[in-house]
């Protein structure tokens, strides 16, 4: 019984270290995602409508598209990395992994649907 009591502080220390490590890793992944993913507003020219065409997106940094795209089914914008990481506004969105959901209207946390409200 005394050996078990002596092990409790060591187990608590290991548990705390594990929780701290996982928390640090999660924060690092969030920071990396924040640095790589940019928001892009969908603005096709004229009557064109191809949300998979990266030329129809403009870099958006005036707010949060998730909040500004209201009630609708049409693509309003996306969250995706830039093809130019050193200067995201000069690049285009990398739509790799989003094409199918954009074409088929599937739900995706990185695709904002609705009407732009600004």
C-alpha cells in the first residue's frame, strides 16, 4: 500500500506532462493552420459560374467570411492556402481537396455558402 501511495505523485506528474504535450501540439497545429489558410471570396466575372476555377477568387482579409456569408446554397468563399505563401494576396487559392465538394455542393468547413452581406 505504501508503494502505491508513493507512485501517485509520479503518475500525476506523467499525466500532467501528457496533457501539456497534447495541448502544446494542438496549439502549434492551430497556429500553422492560421498561417497557411487564407480566406478567399468567390467573385466570378459576368455570368461565369465555376467555383473550382481559382481565378474567380480574390484574397479576402476584411473580416470573417463564415460570418459574412449569409443564408444560401451558392459558394460565397473558401478557406484555403495560397499558391504564394510569402505573399498570399498575390497568389490564388489552392483548391486541392475542395474541388469535389465545390462541384457537388457537399458540406465542408472550408467552403462558405450564402450571400455576401457586406
